[in-house]
């Protein structure tokens, strides 16, 4: 992507990554995202007609690519609940300029689809796994399934040829601190990198309490009591995780520290919801409606210009301003994470 074709926001940040939500539904009810007491059986899910079709997604991704996007991450909800997902992956691979396609999943259905997704051209997989203990696992996700099914999905992804596997663990002080060491032990020395994510104030329904956040500095100290670890340089500008490696050669772990160590300044992510709204921040309060433009006869040039304008107007720094003065935002109604992925 040439520099002259790369769109930049008001802080000079390019748009390189697109989080593409393919569905708002999920087969879990995780406490930090979609708790069952808030998202029950009568929740108003998107109708099929309200979701973007694959044709519409490809048309938009083509314009995002022309503006600088090189990497796509498929999210949800749970993306594996969207029918024919390998077809979408294959079509995304054919979009000029897209060089990396990843997916974040809870892993329950991964063993069923890993091979087809790899054959379609999916490059990377990240699996959410908050506990190995079955009771804690079910407490975290609302009482569903088993961690063994997730481990089987990870094994299937390895067998399918995914060489860059990650496991994301959201840490809540009151629920799964005791699972940090077991999860490290499960994956240490393997091709799987565990990343610990601070419990975030995303959306409005997760009953977020700051005292349940375990700051990265505390996590590093906790883990250092068991293994010696040392920092490693980031792979690229905009990488959100701080990388560490085990001094004995046992592989890597990572930390995503949105609460204690905000990383807004290099953020290059855009987010497209399953119903076609463009969001420029995980903590956004509103999005730009691209679906209406898609369906009202707008040209590719008009779509291109709309996306460009949204990014050019962007000045989001929520994580760096959440606690301060006139920029305090935590009381505002924010979009839920299951609409736009993590």
C-alpha cells in the first residue's frame, strides 16, 4: 500500500486492521461480554436480512483495502455460528491488498471447521479460554460446554496447519486468578502463545467493576513467582500485546493492558459490525451506517469516500481519557463488544 493511498486520522494513525464482525450471536454468555442476566432468550438479535451478506462484506472490504487495510480479523459474537464461513475466507483472500486473515473464536466449534478454514486461506486463529477447571470455565461463560472441547478445537487447528495460535484469557480477580498457572502449564513449550487480557469496561451490560481488574504489572509479578520471564520487542507498530518470553526457552506469553497501560496512540483498527456500521474504537458510542449506503444504490466511490471521511475525522483515545476531567466517558452508552468483536 503506497503512502499516498493510506488514509490517516486526526492523530496521524493509519488504518491497517479491520475487525469484521460476521454475526452478533454467541453460544456462550461470558460475564465480561454477554452475561446471561442481561442477554436472555428474548434478546433482539439481528435478523438475517439485517446482517451484511458476503457480497456486501466483500464490496466494503475492497474499499477498506484501497484505504490502507491489510489485515482482517473475523469476529462476532461467535464467528463460527455464521454459515459458510470458509466461503467468506476464500473470497476475502481474493481481495487485492489483503495479506492476512485471522479469526477470534471461543473454540467450541473449531474442531468441526478448522480444516476447511485453513484450506480456504485463514492464516491465524485466536481462541478464548478463561479456565481449564470445568466449574470455573462454566462460571466465566454462563454455564456452557467444557474446556475439553476448546482444547480439542486447538488440537484440530494445530493438525490443520495453523502455526500461529494464540489463547486469550480474560482475568477477573474474583473468578479465575487460580487458573493462570494451569493455563500457562498447559501451553508452555508449545506453539500456542497465551495472552492475558485485563477485564475491560466494554459496553454496558457486563457490570464492570474496576476492583476486579488484575493489572498487568501484578500479573507479571505473579507469573514471575513461578517462572523467570523477560520482555520481547513488539512484532509491529500497533501490536496491542506486550510480549514476554520464558528465560528457559519455554516460549512466549503476552499481556493486553487496556486499563492499566492504554495503547490508543498507535491504534490502527477499524471495526465493522454484522449490520454494517463502522466503528473507530472498541469503546465507541455510535457508528457510521454503511449498510444503508450499500443498499440504496451508492457507488463504490461514494462508499470509499464515506469510509475515508469517517477515518479522517477519527480522534478516539478512550482508554487514555476514560478517567479524566472533561473527557470522562465511562458513563456514556457504548456499543456492546459482541456487536464489534474484541
